[in-house]
C-alpha cells in the first residue's frame, strides 16, 4: 500500500506477489519499538530468492513509543546506521504502519466504476467510513473482487491512517538517506511473509502467528494465506528486559545483550525467564481463546513464534505443551541462499525478528 494521495498509481496488491520479474531494488524496512530491521532480497528468473543484505540496529530508548515515532531524528539516524551496516546501495524502501494506526473497511461499490470514479466516490462519502476529517488522513484502496452482496458489485478495501503516522515514517527514511517507495500495513506484510514461514510443500491450514514485540504481543490468524483475525495485547519483551535491568542493575542495552547472548547469573532462569515464558504462553492462549469464541468453525493447526524474543530457548516447547498446538520458531530464510557478505549464523539468530521486514522486501517482486 502506498498511502499518499489516493490515485490509481497508488494501488496495493494485498493478497498476491509475483516472483521472477525484474524490478528496481527495494529494501524492506521494519521500524520496531526497539530496533530497525532491514532486508534486501533478489531473484533472477528461474532462481530462488537470495538475501543480498540485512541489518538489525537497536533504537535509542524512547525513539518509538507504543509503535508511534516519538523522535524522528533518532529513528532516521538509526536507519542510516542500519543501511551502512548492511552494505546496501539501494535507496528505495518499503516500510509499514502498525495495524493499530489504521482503519480498514470493506465497502461494496458498483463493478462498473473505474479507479478514478472509486477514488472520487470514496472522497465524497469519506465521512461515512472514517471518523476524521479527510484532510487529516492518508487514504488508499484496493478492489478485492466480486461482492457477495450482488453480481453487479465489487468489494473494495479502504485503508486510512492519520497523516502523522505516514509522514513521520517518510521523514525518518529521508534522514536515513532513503526514499519511501511503499507504505504498507504490518498485518498485510505478515500475510506475505507467512508463505515463507513453513517448509517447502507444507500445508498451511489455519496458522497462528504470535508476534512478540517490545511492548505488545499480536496474534495473526491466517486461513489459506489470508488474515482472518488479529488481536493485539499489552505484553512484550520489554517486561523481561526491564526486570533484568532492575534485578541486576544494568542499563537497557546491556540487559538486552545479556538476554540474547547469555552471561546472566544462575538465578535468571528460574526467577525471571521461566515466569516470563509462562506469562507469554498465557497471553498467546488468551488471544487464541478470543479467536475461538469469534470463530467456532476453525481450529489453529500450528503456531509460529516471531519477534526478537521468539527464539528464547524452550519457549516453543512450553507454548506447545500449554496450548496443545504444534508450535515452531520462525525461520523464514531457511530456503533462501545468502550473498557472501551475509553471515549465516547472525542471520539465523535474528531471523525470528525479521518477518515484517521480509514481507516488505517481497514487495520488490510485486
């Protein structure tokens, strides 16, 4: 989705992407609460996908608060460091706004309308769909296909976000030396990345992606590659980091490094880590129960853990035991080749945190 003016050139292919066509290179850039994640992919006709460049660069505390950019300059400078660290020469980037920052609505419109006519009608009737003045939002739309409301109608997905959500991201990219070619929505990028979260030939079925962020845990439920349910809860990895800071008198950067790389006292596992894992499993289970109460016809076949803390040792086994559903940690790069400059061990460590950046990078194949 490219949320600028709502024009036919700013259409968003929400459900599909096509491999094999040569496109200008595009960086996938995920602006998280604690880090910038960057991925650049390539694919030659007849070849598989290759990771050309990637980086994960920590953000200063407070630069992004509750998924909103609070310090554009700090975010932009971190993007610049991520670009330098990755070694990429590409300047076009795709980034995303969180689902909590957008309003989506499916509306039925006459199938005979052109894109320009859909655009004009949406603007004319915007007060019916969006609780904000139209001059305060960025709008985009996509024609999804025939509507169940009648053969003469099509369903149109309307997406709107406050301008500041988009403008701050565009400004941060510019400070980082990049141009915002695409602004997407995180849920749709996760939908694209989901195709690569399972092994080749595996049936997806009903898939739950538990995204463990810094301050929120988001559950995405997908059926046949399409998002059917999303729930966000106030629980994230910062609770673990802040407890380590408090207990062992460390700053945030040191606490994060020790949690990821090890080196904490023996008491850490039993007194901090295990209670955090139990609480996280409970949060995922609660979100699943809300899904089951809303959709009694579907049961989740598999849970995939994503996010910076998804790879905590034993978390997948604990979630599987507590919820009775097969659970794995995401590794979306398993079936990709790597450029010589990309270190396999480092990418494997960071892989669970990269699905949104990966989904954005896949937009380069649209």
